[in-house]
């Protein structure tokens, strides 16, 4: 197991969206798998967002419903941090669930 800043770094074998939390670390292969799963919604050297929306939340700043995407921020060449489900181009989870089915 690899550790980074005192926390476990999830690899391909241990990573699952059902077990990671905002702030957890993943290795670069996890992010590569996310990108290879489908074209990313956003891909920069420092940040990648999965191509399929996770949900749609109310954005109080823009006053509209917007999609959120699984988001990863690069920490080192091989380690990324899971930032949760963020609006496109953002790296902080926010938004309000204002609807129900």
C-alpha cells in the first residue's frame, strides 16, 4: 500500500466510488481508467472530470440546475486527490438538491 501525507492512496484494485470520500488520494492509473471509461467532461494537467454527470444540483450562484462530475486534482506526477462531484470546471463540491422524484 502506498501512503501520501499520512493517508492511503487507492489504486486500481482498491478504488471504488462507493468507498472513497472527498479528500482521499488515488494513483494516476485510477484517473487514467476514469478518462478511458468515456471522454472526460474536462481534462487539464491539474484537474480531470469524468465525462458522464453524477447528478444535477441547484447552483445558487448561477440560479439554475447544473450537472456535477466526479473530479480529481493532481497532487504529484502519480497521485491525485478525489474532490467529489463538482460543477464543470470547479474543484469544490457544492450545490443543493432541490427536487425529488
